[in-house]
C-alpha cells in the first residue's frame, strides 16, 4: 500500500480493508487526532484499538477512556499515555483495578504518594514498584519505620544513599530482623567490630557482624578485645578458612575451648528451627543464619523431599540460590528418583531450571520409570525448558520403561515445536 496524505482517504482504507497489515499501516499513517478518535469507536479489534490509543495525545480524552472504557488493556494503554500528575496519583491511590494502579504507580514521581502506597496498599507488587521509585532517603526511612514487611524493608535499605542515616536507624531499632537487614547494607568495619564484641546483643546480630569483618580484623591479637573478637570469628564465621585462621591465632587452649563452646551454642541456637520451615517461610535471615552455623541442609521430610527440592517446587528462586550457595545437594532424589530439576522441568519453572542447570544439576537424572527432566518437560509442552536442557547436553535417546524417547513422547502428544527441537 502507498501511504496517502489525506487522512480521510486513509480512514476509508482502514474501514474498508480488513487486512491486518494494510489496516495497521493505515493507522500508522493517520496523524489527525479527530480521525483517530473516530476510528477508535468504529473498530472492535482490540489490537487496533490499542494502536490507536497509543497515538492519541488528548489528555482529557485519555482520562475519559480510563474512567469509562470497560476493557482493562485499553484503560492501561490510556494510563501509559497520561501526563496529568494529579490524575495519575489519584489512580495510583484509589483505582480498584490492580493493573491500572500498578501502571499509574510506575509514572508517579511524588515521594509522599509513593510512601503512602507502600505503607497502605495490600498488593505486594504495588508496594515493590512504589518503594523502588522513592529516591528520598527520609521517605525511605519513614517507610521502614512504619512497616514490618522484610522484603520491602530490604529494598528500602538497599536504596538508601545516606548510610549514616541508615546506620543510626539500625542502631535505634529494637526489631532484630530489621536491624539485620539494615546492617547487611552497611560497610563499616568499626561498627561491626563494636557489635561483634557486645555481650548483650542478639546472637544473630553478632553472627552477622562477625561475617561482615575482613581477615584484617583478626590480623593481630594484642589485647583482650582483640582476643574476644578472634574467639567470636572462630565460632561464628561462615568462612571455614577464616574460622581456622582465627582459631589458630587464639593465644591459649582456654580461648580455643571457649570458641568451640560458642560454636556449639550457635549450632544449637539455629538448628532448633527447622531448615525446611525457614526456607518455605521465605525467612531469609534465619536461613542464612542456619547456613552460617553449619546446620545440615539436606534433611528430608516424610515424603523424602529435601528443603531444596521443596523450594524448587515452590518456585522461590532467591531461597533456592541461598540453599545452593550454602552447600545444599542439588542432586538429591526421592525414593522414586525425582530430583529438583525433574520437578521444575515438569512444572515449567524456567527460572528454577536455569538456576539448577547453572549449578551443574544432573541433566540426565533418571526416575524409577525411566523419565528424565527432558522427557518430563516434553510431556508438558515446556518448549523453553526443552531448549535449555538440550543446550546442557540432555540425552535424547534415554527411553522410559514403556520404550518412549523424548521424541516419541513429543510426537505422541503433537508437540510440533518441540519435535522440531528434537529432530
């Protein structure tokens, strides 16, 4: 089609020609706002409506669409076109539709409005979007003082540029979990030395402080405080080599005995909480403390599943990576031979499959009935996972007990795109 300059002629082409390509080119050629508004009401095709709305610049018209149109996708596109600050803030705070509120939140600049959303909104995605847009440290600190949501507090603490302000808040709060999140985002060796030496501090906070110290903190053991610090590093450091160095530098058997006693106490402290519960509760602070203390991570539940396998099933990538980095066995299998990779591939959890493959999970783990992660992914039509497994060397020739290969399973279930990958 040769694009015309007369908007009325272009409009007629759009209304008369039902070809998607021709109609779409006609829409692109139209610049007249009145013609675009007219066409919006005359076409019932949602994709065309969205293309038209993208080109309309009239802010009042956009507001009317947001307030009156019944289609959420069209309303969201209209919100994306809006620049009216007050209207966007009102939508972000009060619109009953999550998608509309979230789109508006992503355009709001006001720290006070964003702060109100983080504190009052019940939608977690909304809270995360709002907190990530707050640029003022005082607003971030206000949010942290008003909520208990650890995930949101973590985002706020990471975003704060004034570390002295964050440090002051960390020292003043009585909530040990919030204190730990704040301390994780500080780099202050003198502060961590001070906390590590405190006798009345929460054990988990002392453990955190110890693990923020470098080897330089225990380079010399000249006085009582240096010996005390070295003892606690020997007991609480998650770095085995650092623990060994600290233990070797202790000046007497009495101090070494104290370090052993403290480590046993730490193991008792955190092993009282089940690893699986910490993982499934998304309790990152506790899970990290458990790993620091050296508690075994592969204890199975009644069904034979380890915490890592359960987390893979839940789809929690952050917890999964913590367990893997903490030394959990990624290839543990149930009595039926199913591994975390098998279940993630079967359920279509692409991000979990990628994490497990990157951590060198066995790509050809075979279940009792001969199924592999590849055959499970093929059966359920998970194209991207099939592609990932093949790239990591999945054996396509392995047969199930019924004689099926990945290819015959794909053919039997008419998974044409997967057939193309396997052929």
